């Protein structure tokens, strides 16, 4: 790493909150350093249910402010990144044992109107007993239901796009870089960093520090800053998902009410699969070691089997993932009732360099979280107060009229040699920046080695140069979900490609 350098703000943690704050701060003219111990979106931010949503069930816990903010954000984010975010029509089968129909209708009425919806369709009743795509996959007892709108998001790509925009606006982004320690000296933080690949160290100074370490927020306060964390507690709630061969045709997901009053999503995933989740369990272990349990698997399968004609079991599962939500400990007895709202702990000022720590939050409200965080930090750092991110597109999001299908049509016409599925995948992942990968090439042979499926060397080159990809997992499970589609031989090819590239880099 380079010699010591000075920044206005150091952000520790490369999940969605850290990347969002780094972007917002850089856009205000601050010099920003974002550091992440692993890869961007390595943990909680890539293990979500992949939804930009208001959180219909949060209305039962009177989280009206959070729901309203999230509902407004759906359309803000949809405009900012229409390539990785798109609308979905959710089907909610009615189960009278859990909630009466009038209560569901009331909740949907609030959902339609709390956020000033403009672009997304409103809710409606639907006859699930009649033949049709919504009711056909379900058991005969399901005859009544509702539909409403929310959005899908490529969650880990959303993190990367925020980091890219932060860098575009002047921020420095360092992955595989651990913040070992930070201490106050006068009006600045002295921040010690270590590269987790080489062991090389670096000291930087900063006028402000953001602790966006997610599940490790309390641990960083204790181990990195030497603080007493007795009154600054994070509550770790585990959520697990399973992926099975697709349970129904069509793009519509289902939201299923369970007998315990929780809900489980069944969402079309990666063309060939259904994503099922999530659970809500207290978690006490190392967030890096989180994994689904047999009990969680049985729970998710049982909810699906209650509603769907096609039954699923553990034998059908092709992939699982689990994440730990770093929620603020509000002393709720029920893990599902713990607030998903975010809480800031801010200290400093009056000559003492500020520290802002983040507890809680959800991917849908990350932009507002960043905006609110900067509102707290701006007077302490002497930077521009206002807001700017609400109308700013993310990298690749500058599509004509924010219309993905229209963009895809033009992209495919400009590069007719691209097979349709590959053109769609590249356009979805990279939006207008997909042209960087294929510009100047005349055919598939010009994309370099095919490492398996439709993954070519040119795409890997792009991800290394522009998106901090340093290993096969970065590409196969975070920049994409190609790991679900490639066989073991193809995965080995990708790993070998990265090893060869690292060897060349080290030799140079």
C-alpha cells in the first residue's frame, strides 16, 4: 500500500450502507476512503431476499415511518438503476387462519397510498380458484388472493454500482483491506489499515470516521476503537434462503402467510429456479460462519408445501445461503418483530473528530440512510448540507426513458452477433456499460476465451478493471449468479484464469 495520506472521511465496511455513504459523501466534495476487509457485498448485502420493497408485514408492527420511506425509495431506485431493478407483481394467497381478508385489504390500501406511488400498479383482489397463471400452481383450497407491486434488485450489484459511482466522484475504494485500529489524535483519526492479501500496512488520517461494519459494528467499536459497547448493542438475526428448480411459470412471485404469522417469499430466480425465504432466528456465532440449519430447511419447505401443488423437500435444493442482519437491539422478544429501521450513534464535535456507527437498516432504504448519515456529519465536517442522490442515476442506469427492454432492443441491434440470452444478461448486469465489454468486437471469438456457459474473458477483464473482481467467487456469486449455472469444470476454469492473472501481476 502507499504511504500515509489524508482524507475527510474514512468509511469502514463495503456493504450497501458503507458504499452508499461513500458515494453520497464523495458527491458533496469530500475526500473519501472506503475500505472493506473482504470483497464488496461479501456478507449481509449479498444474502438478502433481493427485494426493493416497503415491507408489507412491517405495518403490523406500526413501522409506518420506515414503510413510507421504503415505499418512496422503490421508485427513486427504479429510476436510478433500471437495469438491475425492475417491478414485480406479487401474489398474496389469502389464508383466513392467519389474517382476515379485511385486515389484508387495509394493509394493502395503506401500502398503495403511504408512499405516493406514481409508477407502480396498485393492489387488487384476484380469484385464485379460477384457471390462470396465478392460481394454477396452488392447492385447491387457495381460492382468494391479492396482488400488489414491489421491485426486484440484484443486491450485490447495487453495492458495486454505488462504489463505482463513489470512485467516479473522487473516492478511493480499497477491497481486501482491513481497518485494524483507529485512534483519535487531536482533531483527526489515525487509521491503521492492512491488506489481507499481502499483509502490507498503511496509515491514513481522517477528519471523520464511519463504522458501517454491519454484523461486526459492535466488534469494530470494541476491537478497532477500544470502546465500551455495553450500551451499543447489535442484535444479529439470521435469515436463510433455499433455491430449488422453479415451482411455477411466469415472472410473478408469491408471498405466503405461515401459521406463525410470518411470511415466506417464492420468487422466480435466474430463469430456471425459485428462491424461497426467509427465516428469522437469533444468531450468536461468527457472522462469517452462518449457514442454514435442517430446521430452517424444513420450515421453508413446509410453508411452500402448504400452498403449492408441487411439493419440495431438502432433496430438491440446489443451493442455500444465509445472512446475518445487524439490527439495533430494541429488546423485542420476537426476532421477527425487531425493528428493521436504522439507528445512528454519533459522537464527536467541538474539536473532537466525529464517529458515526450504523445499527440496522435494509437495502431498500440505503440511500436515505446515507443521506441522513451525511446530514448528521455535514455540520461536523463543514461540507455541503443538501441532498443530491435522489435524482442521480447509478453507473449503467442511463437507459432511454429508464426502459430496459427498449435499451436491450437497441443493444442487440448494434451487436447482432451476440446471442440473445448473452445480450440480455450483459444488458441486465451492466446496463449502458455493457457496451464497454463488446465495443469494437466483431464476433464471439473477439471476446476471448469462453470459460463456460456464456462467460467470456472480455467480461472478466471488465470486472477486474472496473469492479474490483479479484477471485472467481467475486464474479460467480457477487457480480453475477453464474455459479448456479456453470458446472465444476467451468468454475475451475474461472479460478485458473484468476490465478494466472495474479501470477502475471505479481511478476510485473
